[in-house]
């Protein structure tokens, strides 16, 4: 047992070093500053002990895709952690979440944004969000389509206490990361197009894109946040998460 424990601790540490080194090289290839991208450790389904190991290695940004799990971990872990909600969010869960995240990546409807706004006003807190775009038009994925993204941004921008900081996408699951480059490029182009409109209360500074299989390609295409789960914590038991 002790040996096993020791080995996963070593592995998480080594994985983080490896991911960071890959990130550095990708940023360099792209001619980007080293501080222009942040690694989010996606810790869904993983126990507190593993998150603490990553914390010990300097990780402060963690991503979760379920409200209840995020809230439980939020309550148990150090308060300097920046929690990212990256999964599909139901309106009836919004009240539990607001006030606990640094960023909600997965806003894809006006109704959801409205609920977040209502709760933010009630708690007198500001909530930063990203608009999730289904760039690859996969049936199975959430997110607004590219054509409707700008209209959604304009509508959400008028809501009190929510602030759009950029866009997020989940690219298709592929073994060949290069195949996803076009989707990352498309999201970046969309963010440039929206930024040109100079909409009040909207910044297009952040692109959240890239996961274990394709984060280096995403960084070459301008990702500000990469969301890496398996590459840090190992495989998950549930296929759907
Ligand atoms: C699970 C998840 C990730 C991390 O996926 P890995 O392939 O394990 O790196 C990233 N983003 C979202 C939205 C996720 O749900």
C-alpha cells in the first residue's frame, strides 16, 4: 500500500513536469510569452489526496465538471485554489456554484447566463464566464454554434454581474491532434471577430481549448487555458467523464 501510494504521488509530479515542459516548448514554437497560458488540472472523479499532490507541485487551477463534486472539493481544499467549472451546467445547480469559481467555462445559453446573473446579483458578487462554442458541430456536445455565438455574446453582455472573458471549446476526441487544429483556429478567429465589435462588458482575451490529446496544438493556436486531466492524474474509470 505504501509503495503504491508513493508511486502515484511520484507519477502526478512527473506528469505535471512533463505537461509543463510540453507547454513551454509549444509556447516557444508559437512565439508566445511563457506566462500567456495557464494549465488547469482537470480533477473530476479523482480523490482529494491526488488533488493535494498536484497542489503540492504548485498547481492552483483545478477543473471540475459537476457542481456537487466541485463544491465538496472546494470546501475541503485550500482557499487559494482557483476553481474552474468546465462541464455542462444545469440551471437548478447555479445557486450552489456562484461565488466558488474563478471562471465558468461552459455557458451556452441566454437562460443559463440569466440564472447565473440572477444569483450573482443576489449574492452581490461578480461572475466571470466563457461562452462555450461547439466549433466542430458534434451532435453529442453542448455549446452554441459558431453562427449564433456573437448574438449570444451580445445578449449576455447586457446582464448584470456576469462578465464574458472569452470563448471555450471541446474539440473532437481524436488520436491525431493535428486534426483539431482547424477547430482551435476557428475559435480564435471567432474571438477576434467578436472582439472587433467592442461590445461593452465583453473581453475576448481568454480561449479555453486543448485537452490531454491536443493541448500543444491548442497552445500553438492561442489557448490561454488548457484543460488536462488524464495527462496529469491518469485514466478515469467512467468513460463519459
Ligand atoms: C474531462 C475534461 C477535460 C480533460 O480531459 P482529458 O482528456 O482527460 O485531459 C477537459 N475539458 C473538459 C470540458 C472535460 O470534461
